[in-house]
């Protein structure tokens, strides 16, 4: 299935800001965890501090 750019960007936004695990977000959206991880790399917002948010999201995922 081909997903729109908007869908991918929204998935990344949810994954980075919801506090849910990437596994949970991917399951809820009906996509694979590796697909979501790739989209996070490709579509991460280019805003100041976004790298820190991504680091925190990865650390939260690791701790879960």
C-alpha cells in the first residue's frame, strides 16, 4: 500500500510527540515498526530541538 506524504508526516508527528512507543504507533496505524522508523528518519521536522526530541523518543522506546 502506498501512503501519502501527509500520512507519513502525521505518523512521524504522532510517534515523536505522543509518548507512545513506536511499536504501538505503528500497530495503531497499520504499518510496520521498521516502516515507521524509516519515515522518522526521512520526515523528521527540521526545527530547533527536534534532534533532542528524537533522542528522548528513542530513549523512551529503549526504556520500555
